[in-house]
C-alpha cells in the first residue's frame, strides 16, 4: 500500500477529525524537533496502518485511525511552563478533549490513555499496542532526524 492509499484511508475514517477546529489548532504547536503535533498525529496514524499490515493484525482500521489521530489531542504547547510532567499527564488531557469533541469507543479511549506505556496505562487492545509502537517510532524519528536548514548561499556558489 502506498502513502497516498494510507492517506485515503485516514481521510475516509478520520476526515471529520482532520478538519476539526481542535485538530487544525495542532498545526501551531511543535511536538518533536520541527514537527507539529498535527503532522505527528498523521504520521503516527499512517505508521499504525503500516504496522497493522506488516504484522497481519486484525485491528479495526476505523478505530485504529481515529484513536491514533486523537492520541495527542491535548491542544496546548507543552514546551511552555504548564507542560511540566507533560509525558505523564498529556494522555488524560488528550482523552478529555477528544471525548468532549468526538464520540469515542472504549478501544479508542484506551488507545489515547495508554499510548505512553510504560509511563501510563497498559495497552489493553491490539489497536492500543500498535499505537504505542507507532508513536515511539515516529517520536524517535522526529526527534533525531530534524530537518537541517539549507546551506547558506555564498557569492561563489551563486556564480
């Protein structure tokens, strides 16, 4: 499955989330490195689908996509002072916000609450476990593979 196929699935099952006011506000918050929370959430969702395919998982795609898109729906800049202990607390805030804005299944709730395992709750469902793994993979990539600025142009290189 190509990246565009994954995005079609994400838009099919999570289109309402992607265009929601809360999700769009994630574009203004940096998550890891230079990656916004919005882009991180979409990347994690795509990674979940890739892992489900790789592991031949019987995960429910709709649930997997919706829970993954909302896993970091905490809606604040965690780099500011109120982000103290963010790694331990943001799952609960993300669940509060997601439950306020969307109807959530018990699996989606567990996905959001447990995605930081072992810092948080235990992932009770296959979708939760896939999200936990996908989030770690994407977080590491975003943190350690930051986009480097383009080299400065010099007079000699412009000639």
